C-alpha cells in the first residue's frame, strides 16, 4: 500500500507578491535551487539534510515523506518533510530537537511555519 498523505497547502508570503507553498503537515523544510555550480541551496546537499531528518524521525517511530512545492522564485522550489496528521505534534517537537542537536551539521534546513 502506498504511503499517501492527503493535505491542503498554504501560501507563505515573503512580501507583497513573493512567497512559496508549504504543505499542511510540513515539519521541516528547505529551499532548493538546483544543481548548478553556484546554487546557494544545492539539491544534493539539501536532500542529504532532509533524508537525515527523515531517518531521525523513523528511528523514533514516525514516517515522513519529502514533498516539493512551488515558489514565486523561478529558480527555487521548497522541499518539505511531511508527516501524517496524527504524528504532526510530536514531529514538530522532534524537528526543534533535531535542529538544536545538529546545529553545526545543518546549513539549509529550517522549521516549517
């Protein structure tokens, strides 16, 4: 059986017309600016950090998936680790804990709004 999460998305505004979509049960995410040599948030590095967090959640009994959402920046997407609604509260706490523990090792990921 496929692991599906039905959800709504919300638009996070960064100014009058710019912003990005965030999945409803996102707990942690990152910008992703592709694989170009000069990308400020390179896909491979972003993916490593998101996958490490997914492993962290899984070790604590919570399954997450990575979902890519659009942004108003043509050169950037937003990537989110999302969880089932019943795991959301615990996963948010774990995201805070994870970011605190891995402060020196993470560069791209951040908590969801």
